[in-house]
């Protein structure tokens, strides 16, 4: 008991010394100048590219993942938007063959994963395969394959 009281007295003495040193320096926290909030953000002329939807769902009757459309024909000025309302999805391309800036795209259940527009040097009019990994709310993992074709034209047609 005496040891605890002695430790408490030493702690109080140290705090008093620290406070006295701060007062001697004139270091009061309320005199520190902080920037005015909110901090102004620079203006941006970024416009999100239009989306082309890819819906992924789990068919309970067949125990399989359904991808609609299974073959996405994507215009060079559009981006793929993969989504699933029934589970977590992960889209994986071969890293050496992906038409996008990345090779892996992940989305939580109910979310959307955007590819961004295809790279300028991406292969056009060539079918590129990718894998969809679907994780059910119970934690079970299912897979299916699909493909994307980057069109040379500005317009696209959905073909399955």
C-alpha cells in the first residue's frame, strides 16, 4: 500500500515538473495555429467512364455461379462493372494478358468492382478469359469462367 502511494506521489511530481517546463517555454496547445477546415480540395475534371454491367449470381438449384453476360464485348471507352448481391466476388485475369490496369478485382456482397477503361495497348477483338471466384455468405467457394473482348468500335453489343 505504501509502495503504491509512493509511486503515485512520484508520478504527480513528474507531471508538475513537465507542466512547469511547458509553461516556461510558453507552449500552450491552444496557441498552435491549425488550418481552417474544411481544407479546400483542388478542382478535378475527372469523369468516370460509362459502365457495362456484369451480374454474377449463385444458382442454388444447380450449385453453380452464373455470369451474365458470359462473354462481355467492351467498348474501348467503357469499363466493366462486376457485381453480385448474393456473395463476395473476385475477378482474376492472367497478369500478362489482362486488358486492364490490374489483373485482380474484388467486391464485397452488394458492392461493385470497376475495371477502368481498357489499356491503350490492350489486344482488340480478341477473347480474353478470366476466372470468377464467388464466396457465399456461408463461406463456401465456387468458381466459373467468363471472357471479355475489347472492341475496336465505340459501340458494343452484348453477346453471350
